[in-house]
């Protein structure tokens, strides 16, 4: 029997309850990471790949990076090139939703198949080590004097750090449309720009900057959480009198056109990986908060977050 016919028959048995879904470990998972190497999506995808293998949910995982346009380029390649593939996964999250709202690309996230939310994380704003500024107050004072002189560096347009920068401007009385935001294709590029002093303020997930903060190569200003991160001595924006809080989350989608049974199998594989020791260690190492959600609840969450992000962007003058 051909392998594809065998897998289809096995999936049929699983859907009928005659076979445990976790017995259907795919021989190979194809992981699309819609960003350049070195950022949060890249770290998430590779950590998930390792957890899939370590947990026995997959035999091998192949990775492909395709950065640009807040993940829209990778999404387009995934949608057009993976139709009906039950072994294909794509990393995504709040940044992609924001980018799709601002960029209006020719493909839609709804063309792919929701699988699961995995983590939640908050952003941190930092200064280059050689910055003449010392605090967020210094940055805000300069922002009020000359908005364009403060160069904010971070992920793609519509990313959570971009939205946060616009929200900060609005809260301190500056027109958000006047902020000077420099978007980078991946976390590696943004980090290099900050370390090189090519931006005034940098923003990203705390895990991406933590080693540079610890070594003194970056000066942490504030985090975008409601309360201080556990074990991290960095004030929140709210503590500094700026009423801004916004979180980031990451998850995975499957290919367009897979069946309900194939979606269920792929979801079970991802959930098995998310329960593994390997994944727990990755979350601990990167200061990710586990936030697993799947099925109809994940579908609703994505729809609600799209609406919430759009409303926030409108309020912050981004749309």
C-alpha cells in the first residue's frame, strides 16, 4: 500500500476513535518560519521542532525561513505551496495579525488551518549601551521635543513593539503618526541595529534581548506587561506613569485544505510536543509563558485578537 493511502486510512481510523491519534507521528514535519533567523518566531519554531522529535511526535523536522512583511511573505509561500499537506506547520502569532491589518497582503490567514497557540510573551524596550539617554523619561522628553528624532527599532510594521511605540506616543501627548519607526525583517537584524547604535530605542520580546541586557550591551527601560516579569528587575510602563500594556503570543497553523481528521492529528502531535520536558525547558530558558490553546477556542481567540488589535491601532493613530 502506498504511504499516502496508508496514512489516509490510519487517519480515518483515528477519526473514528479506533486508533490513538498520538500513534500517528508524522515521519517528517515541514516547518515554515515566516521570519529571518535570530528572532522570536525562529526560536519558537526550532524549539517546537526539537520538542516534536524529543517527544516522539515526529521523526524529523525540516525548517524553512522566509522573512518579510510581518510574516506575510512566508504566509503566502505556505498557503500557495503546502495545500493539502498534513505534515506542514507554520509559526505565527500576534505580529502576523498586526502586519496583515496594516499591510493588506494578497493572501489571508483564514486560508490556512488553525492548530494551536503555544506561548505568551511581553516586550521590553531597550537603549544601546552608548546611548546618551538613561531612562524612559529621557526618551519621552526627546519624543515630545522632536518625535522624528527618536528612532524606534523593532519587528515589522504592525508588530507588538510598533503598536506599543504608537501607544506610548499617544499616552504622552505626541501624535502617533509622527513616530519614526524602523521595521526590520527579523530579530537578528533588529538586534544588530541596536547593538550598533543605529536606532534610539529597540523593542522586542524579552527573551530576544535578555542576554544583552545581562551583559550590559543593552540598557533595559521598561516592559509592556501589567506587572513586572517574574525574576526580572525591569519596571513596567505603567510603573513609569505610561498607561500602556500589550502582550505578544505565538502559535502554529497547518496547511490549507487539510481534512478535519488531519487537523486533529496534527493538533495532537503539537500538543504532545507542548507537554514534553523539551518544550518546558525551552519555555523556561526563553522566559516564555505557556499559553496552550487549540480547537474552536483557538479559532475564536484569533478572530477576537484580530478585532482587538485593529481597534488598538485605530485608537493609536496607526490606521
